[in-house]
């Protein structure tokens, strides 16, 4: 049973003594014990599930009437780290192998958030049809430490402080939650002691989450999966642990990208945009309104057709701007339509204005240099032609010393001009 845990232990978070694997991603950390395969989750160094061994969250499988606790009755057959995930294998019986995959993944309820994904792959190869029941017990550290109740956010707004069995897939132990991506047969909320001692058939009267042995407030939960009578099948059960926020993945959304500079030509500003549908749904059509006090008309509106999930499109907004601006500041309001419902998103659009004068000055300088080079080249060609004329004439009539001297001077002048040009 649970031993006394000192407060200082949790504030300074003494690391696990057993060897194992550790995964990191942003504020998240996962410590995995090598001997048992059981894991402890951390967010900003705060433990999410119980850190005391061997109490850390673990699964139990029931084959007919026999129980097997992974990491306790069944030892780890192999533990391997691949990239940013860890794979743990348990050989439960000759007919059942369970692989646990743990790593980081996008939050299934909230955009732009990550959390911990836990997948159980049950490879059942029984000789005869066999009853298989799976339970995953999760013991919340934060619920115990802060004497919190539990909540089923999609079931009721009320806090739950006593044992209950519900048809639900998500449990909140603020500020975290656990969600069974694979819909469970049911979830049972109780003290850790009750869930640890009894697999499923609870015979005691319903009580609160207090551990009757030590008097501590000890909320925990267990997801149950009745897999039925099976023989040769593979099951994959998926769970997710994350930071609880109001879900927002129930509607479409986009991202907007734009450059740091916007070109201007005769007071007409060009604002190129890249629009990405990075939500979970196709968008039927969308309206974009660019408003800014820097625009002469104040607002530009465009309506565009369908943009599919993960698709990217390019658009260019053009509008007349006011005089004397070096930087553009605007607001882009995007209205997305899906199934006759609309959803709004707002973006800031900011960037420096690239003046046309700067471009023209550069073009004039380049043009002047080019004209000068061309003029000098034509002069050189003209003088070379003249020298060739005199040389040919001298070959016919004979060349005097004065004439040779004159040719020498002309050649020296050409060399001097070429030297100045190269400099």
C-alpha cells in the first residue's frame, strides 16, 4: 500500500533510482522504469500521476478468470527507445503479447498543444475462444496533493467526490485530463485503494475518494475495456494525457503567413498571404476582410471558395495606402463556413513598406553605369578602327617614325581608359 510521501520530495523531485528511459518535449517529460515498464509523467517538473513505486499507473488484463498486472505479475520482455517514443513488450501468456507505446502527440481536444499518448497493442493468439478484459488504472498525483475532486467534462459540470461508474471517455483532474481515444466500456472513479484491490466487481457500498487505511484523499480512475470472447485478434487501445483547456477542435481553423516587407508602387500596396487549412475539417468557403487605418478605403474584402484540410492557398491583397507611411499595420478577420455554420478568426498583419524610390534609385545607378561602359566601349572600338586604317595605309605607303609614334600614343590612351574603367 501507499507509504508516507514527504512534501519536500515532490518540490525537489528526486529522480527515479532505477534505470530506464526518459523522453522530453517542451514542458513535458516521461520517466519509464526499466524493470516494470511503468511510467511517470511530468509537466513543468510537476508530476501528473503518482510517483511512488510500484503505484505508478499500470494496466491489468483478465484472461477468463485469471488476473495479470503488467509490471508486477508480468515482467518486461523488452524495452526499446526509437526516436521520440518508447516501446515496452510484455509476454503475458503464450497466447497474449502486449506492446505499450508511449510518446508525445498533438492534443486531440485543443489546437497547438501537445501531450502524452499511450497506446496498448494486444496481440491475442489463443488456441480457443477466450474472455479478455483490460483495465488501465491511473492514479492522479495532483488530485491527491491538492485534495481535488474529479470531473467528467462531457458528462456533467458537477465535481465528483464519490465512487461512480459512467459511460465516459474523459476525466479531468485539474489542471490535467486523461482521455481514452478508444471508447471504453466504462470508466470507474474511486480511491486508488479500491481500484487497486478489486478488478471490477465492486461489492462494498459507494464511498468517497478517501483511502480508508490511511485517511488520505486519494482520487483515481480506471478505464475498462470488455473485449469479449476472442481467439485470433489484435486490439489497439489508445489514451491521451494532457493539459486541460476548453476544447476547440470542434470547429475549422486556418493559419496565415505573410512576408516581413510589402512592396509599394504608386501608393498601391501589395500584401501576399499564404493561407493554410491546419484544422480538422474541410472549409466550404471563407471571407477575408483586411482593415487598417493605413488604407485609404479602410477595408478590403475578398471571398474565396473551398479549401480542403491541410491545403495551402496563396492570395494577394492590393490597396491604396496613405502618404508618408514606412510600416503597415492591419487586422485580418477571416470568417470560415462549414455546414451552414460560420466561425471567425482574427490575425494581425504587420510589415515594413518597401518604397519604390529605393528601387528606382538602384535601377538608375545601374543604368548610368551601363551607359557609361557602353559609351567607353564604342569610343575604344572607334579608335581601334582608326588605328587599323592608319596601319593598313602605312603598309601601302611605308610608315614613318612620326606615324609610328602617333600610333603608340593612341594605344597608350586606350590602355589608360581601360585601366580607369576597371578601377
